[in-house]
C-alpha cells in the first residue's frame, strides 16, 4: 500500500508554566513550556497521520513554526515508501537543502524544526507498521539502521562499518534485553523536586515525597549564588541521605573557571555529575572542567546542537554522560548516529527529558539504545519530570522509578485535540484569559 | 537630545541570483542572495533611522524575519542613550532573553536576527553621532570599547583586562593608521572570478579581466569532483601566474579525511589557504586538517556561529585566518570580542564578504581592526565580490584593489526604497514576474 503525505499542519502550543516556576533554572527563570507541533496528513484510507513536535519554552515558538513551514514542501507529495527506502538521503534532503542550510546549518531554529518534522515522519512510519518507534527500530537489521544515518562530518570518529559492527555484536542477545525492558522498564531519575524557583521548604517536602514514591536519584538546579546553592544542596543531601545519587545542573550559567571554582565548593556534598556547567558549544571548556573537577563527572547534551559537537565532546573526553535531546538534534536519524558514537567511545547515554513530550520521546530512544546499541544499564538512567503528561494520548507510565515500555503504535507525542485548541498561542482560551 | 526607538520594520528582500549562478559553490548551487532587512524608526526630529540586515540566500529569509519580529519588543520604547551607556548589558538582553535563548542560544536563526537588529542599532548610533561606524569605534576609548563586549563564556581565553591591554597599546599610534586608511584604503581580494557554476571559459576570461583591473589575490570555489577541481585550479594558476595568491574554498563539503586527501592533491598548485574544508562546527576537525596539510593554511569563519566556537578555533590552533561575518555572529559587539581574541592569539582577520551588504559592513570592521586592534596589514585582506552593490545608498568603493574608507554616517547598508519595493518577496515585481 502506497501512502502519500498530502499536507503538513503546524501548531504553536504553549503552557503557562511560568506562573508556578515549574521548570525554572538559572538561565530560564520563567519558562512557558511549549511546542511547535506537526501533523503529517496522508491519503491513507485509515486516516493515518504522523505526529511530531519540537520543545520550546514560550517566545520564539512562532519562529520554529515558520521554519517548519519552510520545510513542509520537502515532504508534501512524497510517498512514505520513497522516504523509508532511503532514510539517510531523506534526512540530508532536509538538512542540506541548498538555500535553507544557510540559516543553520544543522543548528538552532532550522534544526529544531527538522527534528519536529523528522520525528513526525518516524511516528507515521511506526503507525503504518503498527509498532511503537522503539519496536520499529529494534526490528530493523543492523544494515537497515546504518542506512538511516547521514555520516557526513563524523566519519573521522565513526565509519559506517564501525557502526555496523557495534549493532551486529548485539543482535544475538537483543531478544533477552527486549524481554527485560517489557518486564521491568527503563530506570529513571526525577528532576521534579529541585527546580530553582522553589522555596527551601518546597524542596525539602518534594524530596520526601519523591523518596516515598521510590525515587533513588535526584537532580538539583544550581547556578544562582554560591551561598544559595550550598544551602540547597545541603538540604537535598540531608533529605536523600548519603547513598542516593544527587546530580546538579547549572544550565550553562558559568564561564569555564567559574564552573571549576563553583564545583570545588559543592564537592563536599558529593554531586555525581555537573550538568551543563558552561556553554553547550564549548567542547574544550567542558574538557578543561572535566579534568579539573574529577571525580565529579560532567554531563551535557540538551543544548548540544548536532552530531558534530557531540563527536568532539567524545573525542576530547569532555563529557562523561551524553544527554541527547530527542528534538534539539535532527530527530531519530541523527540520534542513531550519536548513540553509536557514544557506544564506540564508551559514554553512557542519559537522555534529557522533562519539557513537553520529551519524556514521551526519549523512552523510545533509551529502550532501543539498551536493546541494540549499548547493551548495558550501568550508569544509565532516563530523566523524568512530572508535569504536562496529561496532554498526550499515550503519556509515559512510571512504576517503581522505571519507565514502562510504551506499546501503542508511534512515537507517543500525539496531543489531545482539546489541548491543541485550549493552549494554542495566542488565541487559545488559556492565553485569552491571561 | 534623547532619541527613542518607536518602531521596528522588517523586510524580506531577495535577488534572483540563482538565474546566473553568481555566488554558486559546492554546497549552495543555486543561491538567491537575500536579506532580512531592519529599519529602526525613532522620534528624532530629523527623522533619523537605523538600518541593518542579515544576509541569507533565499528560502528561510522569512524565518529570519519572524525571529527579528520576536526581538523587536526588546528595542521598541527604549532610548538610544539607555542602550549606548551599557552596550554589553543591551547585547546580553537580546542573546540571553530568558525564553528566546532556548531556540539558539546564540546560533542559527535567532543569532542572525540578533545581528540584523544589533547592526541597525549601531547604524542609528553612528548616524546620530554623524560618523561612519568605523570612525565611531575608532573614536571610542579602550574602556568604552571593552564596555561593549559581553565576555560570557570567553574569559578563559580573553579577560576584560587583556582586551583593554591590547587596545591601549595601540592608542598612541591610532592617528597614523587612520590617516593611512583614509589615504590608501584597506587591501582586498576578489571572489568574483571563481564561482563554481561558471564554465572554464568564463573562469579564464574573468581571471584576465580581474588582473587587468589590478587584483593580485584570487579565490576559487572547489569541492565538486577532484577532477573538476584539478582542472579549474590549473586554469586559474595558469592565468594568474606563480606569484599572485590563489585561495580555494570548499564551503564545508568534505569530511575531515576527505579534506586532507583533496588538499594533498591540490597542493602542487600552491593554494595559500583552504577555506571551510569541513563543518564550521568542527573545531577539532579543523585542527586535524591544519596539522595534516601544512604549509597550506586553514581559513574559516563565515558560518562560525558565535565567539565560543571562534574561541576554541583559536585555542586549538585550528584556523590560520579568521573570517568573521558581520551578521552571522551577533553584530558589532560580538565582532569586537572576536577581533580582540584574534589579536591575542596572533591570527589575522580576513572577513567574509560578498553576499548582500557584507562588503558594505565589513569594510568598517577591518578598518577599525587595523587602526585599533591588530595594527598590522600583514596577511590581511578583505573579500570583495562585485554584485548587488547598486542597491545601497552608500555602496563600497574599490580602487586599485583596495576598499576606500567609507565616510558617510552609519554602517553603509541602507537600501534604496525602490530596491525594497521591487525585490520584496514574494510580492515585489521581480518575483511576480518569475
């Protein structure tokens, strides 16, 4: 059956999260968690559509929507089959469009838009196959997976042959890990206790609640003043005790030398990692910080723009935890390249989540990573944040600190029609009341 | 006199250059040279306005226009004085806007838009002072110049104190270099002969014409097939002889190892530099290439997204020529940071030009660089491309292979009203005919 993409519709959807400080951090004190949302319409007799989004935090979502519209002509009129039979070429047709690439290339707004569109395409593909995206990927052969990747600019770190080798060595044992994922799910940690805008009392009570719910790994936002950070990390360490893991996250607020000084001051509270200590563009800066603050580890990735920066973070030993974002880089295809580079360089992948739809997305990526690429859960966990899941048809399910493997067809980010209506910016009822 | 910014108007202006292959290269075979153009309107009794633009190559210009509109509320209603008395804070208020930074930060579309707006602001400032932008900068004290720079993320490479020292050591001799610039102008090289889409015959005749006009330095676009590149470089070398400089430009088409192999094949024709051998994001890749192909030099910068990547290119000895672009990074303020880092690391700055308005912009930057920062013309030259200057009120003037110092107030990118009308996309008459 041939399915043709007949139209692309895009929405600016914003949630007024700044009213409660949920999601607040040192660089983003007042985010309105948002999404530039995409529906790929088709001529499928069953009315199948593809759903994707890129995550934003309020103003600027309309710019991503404009970029998605600029990409739309590259999809409309194409058959799904013409795309899926040469995925790498499809991906390059978006990222190397001869005029649009000037406004990136492969970074910022145009790449966020690429992610929304590419992920919508994978969602459609999975729905047509009647599988969740992770299962669609797991059922592909190593050759098929490698054929999804555009290796441009990374062959000095990972060749197609090396990628194939990594995937092939795990094929025989895929079935056991798939069974394990279906039974236990993927381990998670929570960020919901430690937002920067929360009071000390709220931080303390949220830690207690989270422990009661079985969480064993906690993240604290830092980067305000050193005094505040010391007081807050002390509260969290008191509440969670010496054995649970405590990660801190500066959200890019420091220069290289400030990051080193700050982390040396927090070291007595044994943070496991410092996340985003400085600019996400600063590969050499992360390497300098990593050397200076050992044994504290360095994590980054949610703002790392593409596989070329990730490649260098691996090459320079600048990052101990690779925090891919499902819609910052160019969707599933580029994620595959990054997962395989991480495996080659021996760096655990702990995806960035929270936001709008990020938890829904990354569960697929981590489950696939475990079954087909890393074959390990050591030092691996998936971020979880409690808010906004109620807006999706297939929200994540957490049990005992684990993501349950999603079984519904697609990539889990299809939004409820009433959400698209009420939270539409600026005309939805939520914003008209504001 | 207090001047308040009362409105920001933005235009999508496109020139159908793809019809002639002017500007064509390995990655951009069919550019329609374009601009997202900005006018800052004010309440000045003389009707003073500020004019800025960011250069684009066709599709996607409308996305930059959307981003400029997103930035507009940060300027409208502000007095010029409130901005110019704390330039670094103004610049950070744009680049670190708490929601908009998510769609960058400081890269791609939102940073291109920042450049258009920031440059329009400098144009307005210069018009109010009755000076060209280079003269406005040259008349600032070292302290005033340093106060224009946001040092976030670069203090590990350049502190404000070091920047001040670089500027102070040149103050006493500024006046001589200013006189020299007013008399001789700034040395240039031409890209107009070597566009990739031109036939061998056209390449040959354009080389002859350029030599007749006094050009001594030539650039050839490469990166198609090795066979084509070898044939074309041979033609250019034959025409310009052994002593004139020949630079080649691959426009990011190669992977790291491809770049090395390709340049080893072109080495017998003694290219002086290879420009953009690979991804502009690949600091470590450029360093690897630079080591492998010496004594051929490595040049890059027109697609380098911000000061953080430039910082690393300096730190890693990855770039022998720094090709700043006036509207890829965030306008004059960020350019100052990059010029000062280049001076500290001893790397000549040879700005990227051509495009729409880029020649008009960068003449100001190079003249300022010579007078106040580098104090040297050794290995320095400014790109020149012959097309589209007729659309500006104050187009560049080239004499004997030198840019004449512009004397009209402002930043030289004010477009003619008939251009804004005829080339407006999609409704201008040029596009309605298409």
